[in-house]
C-alpha cells in the first residue's frame, strides 16, 4: 500500500510539472467533442477524446499484459 501511495504521489507531481506542456495537446478539442457555451455556463463532453484514450489504453494494456 505504501509503494502505491508513493507512486500515485509521484504521478500527480509529474503531471503537475508537465501541465503547461500537456495543456497544448489537442485532447479535449478534437472534432466530434461536444462543447456548449453560453454567457454563464459552459458544458463540455469530450466523447471523441474519451474514445481515443480508451483505445490507446486498451492497446497499451494488451501489449504489456
């Protein structure tokens, strides 16, 4: 359990440090993502982004089984 928490903390710190570079990736703004904006409300449903991430993770976990 301790190793898992250390690993999780390390991943969170790494993502935090790489956030400026990760923000420039097109995930969340792919064609097919649903974004509705009004004056006081913004709703985003990145369906295509979710599908792409799911496919990539499936391939990754099947390769490194």
